[in-house]
């Protein structure tokens, strides 16, 4: 059975307003970077093995969307999950009130599964693990172990290639993740700065912000 939420979402897709087609210039719509971040957090929530980690990603998505008065839900579309982002004002008790829908193009839909999936997140992680293997082969186990920590951090928190980390994200890895969430040996801690430099050297890319403290 199709509920009012599904009917409305289907209408949005038929009108070409699903996914990244949303016009970010509209003041009452979601900016493209917010849509991308909501999708990223949703995918992380679905893939991380730790329940607490998944809850954190869900809370971050909620806070992000609340800043723009939007909500998120997952719709089953013939067995494939679709992330649906709607203005909060359209909802009452978790159900869309069609009489409150002023502009269907404000809705955003992102397919999370099936042939319509725009990103292969497993491929991203495989790329990072190949980079780790290269670092280990070229520079030894200590640097390889630190590269593994970096790949774990990127996979659990950002789901993108290591080379795409920003300087702030890399600093988060060094000052928060390694300190609070990882258990490096003394040798690993002493070598962490050099290890990061070697990871980017192996990848053929400059270290973000061109500096590792």
C-alpha cells in the first residue's frame, strides 16, 4: 500500500525534483552542500558497524536539516531505499499533510540502493585500503599501521578518499581520533606525522594545508 508520503514523493520524482536537481538558489530550498552532507551522513549511518557511531551520524543529520527547517526519512521504493528530505512544515505527527505542500520542487530524493545509486562507497574504501597496502609495502609496518588508522577514520567519519580530506579533517584525525578512539603503540604515536606525510607521498598528492605538525 502506498501512503501519502510515498504518493507525494512519487509526484516529486515525476516532476523532476528528486535528488540533486533541487535548485539551491531558491531561498526556501536546501542548498546543494546541505543535500550532499545529509546524503553522506545517511550513508555513514547505514554502513558503520558501531551503533553509537551510527546514532551520532543520525543526530548530525537531524541537526543539519533542522537548521533549514527540513526533516529526513527513508522510503522503500520497490525494495530500494530512498532518502527523502522534506520541509518540516509539511509534516504533522510524522505524516505529510498534502494540504500544506506549497511547492513540490522543494522536496529532495536520493536513491541509496539499486542501479540509481550515484556513488559506490565500497569502491572508496577499497581505494583507501589499497593505499594503506602500498604504504605498508614501501615504508614498513609502523607507517602501514598508522595508514590503517587513517583509513579507518576516513571510512567511519567521512566516507571519502584519503586524498580528499581537508586540513581540518586531517587535524581532527591527529588530535581527536588518534587520541580518543585509536590505540596506537608508542612507536606509532612518535611516527604519526611522518606516516601522514608518507601516505600522501605514496598517493602522489600534497598533504592538506601543505603542513603536518
